[in-house]
C-alpha cells in the first residue's frame, strides 16, 4: 500500500500550531509558578490599565478578582483554540475527535491548579478548573466555527473552479462541433446530386 505524500503546507501548519500550543501551555504553567505577591502585583497593573480604558467609555471598574478570573478564561480560550487547530492539521476528521482537545484542556487545567497548591501565596480552587475548562470549550468552539467556515469557503471555491472548467469544456466541445459542421458543409456541396446524374 502506497502512502500519499503530505502537503508541505500541512507540515508547516503542524509545526506552527504545535509550537504555538506548547508555548501557550508553558505560559499558563509559568503564570502558575509565580508567587502570590508577584502574581497579584501583575494583576493589579493589568487591572489599572483595563479600568483606565473602561473609564473612558463609562464602564467598570473591575476588581482584581474579576481580572484574574478573566485572565484564566482568556489563556485557556487560547489553549482550546490552538488544541482544535492542532487537531485539524493532524486529522481531517476533527469533529469526530473533538473530545481530544477537551481532554487536553482539562488535563492542563487540573495540572495548573495542582501546581498552584504548592506555590507560596497561591491557592487551588475547583471554580478555577471550571473557568479554565469553560475557556477551553469556548476556544474550541470558536476554532470549530472558523474551521467550518474555511471548509465551506474552500468547497465553494472548488465548486466554482469545477464549474469554470466544465463551462470551458462545453465551449470547446461546441466550438469543435461547429468546426466539424463547417468542414462537412463543403463536402456536401462537392458531392453531385443523383438527379443530375440521371
């Protein structure tokens, strides 16, 4: 049995998405390894910037707790998105295997909270696991919608290309038939009429 050669673009996307996913998971674990005081200081700095932006549009302010939970959701949304993209470049049947990214996201969320149990000034919370998992599901759904849109656009492009090819073939066939008809017309004129011969 002969295997098909893998498209170079697929190989490139496999490398890019896998590296991005590993970097995302490393970023999540790096944040978990920060001591409580350092993590809180960083959250407060981000909170000040976000609240300054929200104040311009008469919204907010957000608490540090809200900022931290949104950060959890955001980083795991990115992970869910990248997990789904990785799944797509490794298999064409990504909808059938959607449980893989969900399991990967759950594993990362559980490890993330387990790491925080052993870091000074940090705590491990079940609600954070749920928030993380919600982010993974949301990211996976966004990626799924994007992938389905891309698939529909590619199918539409393929159909349009096929229709152009069929139209060109039809025009060529009609042109060939017209040429054959014109070539046959002089031959008919050259043949003597039977009545003339009698």
